[in-house]
């Protein structure tokens, strides 16, 4: 990473720490994985975050084997952000269904698509999918993905992290992930060795954890303007209030910084949204890893429901270390390659997903 990028990230860390200290976000500490010290690096210095308010005591997110490292508190006032209340550069043009076609792309008043800030795109590596997107997901824009149904939260997180890893490899800059703590309960906490296998090793990921949905949006907006990052990924568990206004601000911030901005929403709804693309993600059976039918790479269905540059569509993808690939045929994913002699058949094909729990009461489920 070039020195200017490191300076940008250091400034971003100070600004977010200052926001947390001012009480504008209800931070759950510890909340930073310091660049150069991954979430499982025991040798990294233990830097303390700003103290949580009495209403928001510090506690760790489940699913992590060691706490993330915290950024030091800011040593100066927060740097004013850019004015994001200007003209509508990303627009909406939606009917509220979330199924917008290319003629409802939400361009500005002059009808022009603002496009990516630097003209570069992140290709999936799947020919027909990339063709539908005009070459791939545009940098400098906001993209939204939602879980298609209850139980798809972990698959949604895998989809977003896969894209973030591809962006980090392409641009050789770290990514920032901001996660609502309830989203971590639903999809699981981030795990260092697993992230490294996906292409996000130590030093390539910065983690911020917060309590509220609006805190996720605030951190995403600040981080999306940072040119030292390749991608910004925000994960929410509860519905986003005033989704249209919130995503307008995120889209303008992404355009200013040239980052790939990804909003992952576990609570699906059809409210109007200013994202350039909208996706619905669902799990699919994986191919056997070995002759005994062990679990293989993650397979998922990615339904593109909004696309400014072409028609919607649906693809079944397999997540690999280098990115995505077309999923193998379904018949190759349902049965192991051999049947052991004398083995008794299972009474049921799969176990039910553990989707019920007291934490769902907060979501109104």
C-alpha cells in the first residue's frame, strides 16, 4: 500500500474514534482490527478503544476466538465531512418494489448515469453475469444485497466478504467491515483463519462493530470517502430507517472516494433504494468435498433484482479462494460420489436450520 493510503486510513481511524467518543455512534468495544495485526494476531498491541457509554457497556461479539484490536482515540477534533446534501446524483426512479429494470435506473435529473468514479469494475469471472453488469460491479457506487429468507444470513455474509476479498486483491488496499452486533449473532462473528482463506489475511481487513443500524450507515458513509480503502462492507440485522435517503448518502460518499460500497441487509424489504444494483442471496447445496460427501465450497443463488445497466437475472455461484465461479450442475451437488457398502440410509436429507431464538424477538419475527 502506498504511504498516502496509509495516511488516509490513519485519518479515518481517528475520525471514527472521535465520532465514537462524541457519542454519535453507540460503539461496542473492542471494535478495531488494526491494519497489520489481524483478528488472531496475539502479538499485536492491545490498544484501548474509547470507553462505551453506561447504556452501552463493552462486550465482545460471539464467534471470535480473540478480541479485535482497537484504534487509539483521536487526538484532535473530527474532520468535517463533505456536504452530502447536494443535488441528487444517484437518484432513485423506483416504484418501491425492488425489481427495477434498466429504464428505472435512478439517474440524475439530466438522465445520465453517474457511473463509477474511476471507470473500473470488479468482475465476478462469470461471463454472462459480468456481461449483464457491463463488465462487473462498478467501483465508486453503492451495491445492496439482502438475505432471500430466514436462515440465509451466513450465505449473505459470504457473498459480501467474497466480493470484498476480490476488491482488496485487485486494488491492493484493505477493506473495512462494519457489523451490527445483532448481525454477528445471526450470521456468526468473523474468524481470522477463515478470512485468510478467502483472501483477507492479516492487515487487509479493518473491523468496526456497533449496536444500531444507523451507526452502521454513519461509519460506512465516513469510510466510503477514504481513498485508502478498496471496499467498505456494512452488515445490518434490522431494517434501515428511511432507506432511500440513507442509501443516497452512501452512494454519494462511495462516488467521492471511489470505493466499492456494499450494504448487506439481513432484514429484506422492498423499500426504494439508491443502490446501483440490488441482490437477493440464498444458500444452495454444495458439491461433495470428498468421496464421503463432506461439505464442499459455499454455493449460493445470486438474484440480481435491480440493474442500471441491463436486465435482472439469477445465477448459481460457487465461492472459491480466488472469487466466484459458476456452480457445478445440481446433480453433482446432491449425492456423494460413492455409496459405502452396508451403510444405512439417513431418515431425513438434512437437519433443519436453527432459526428460532430469543434474539429474533427484537426483529419482530
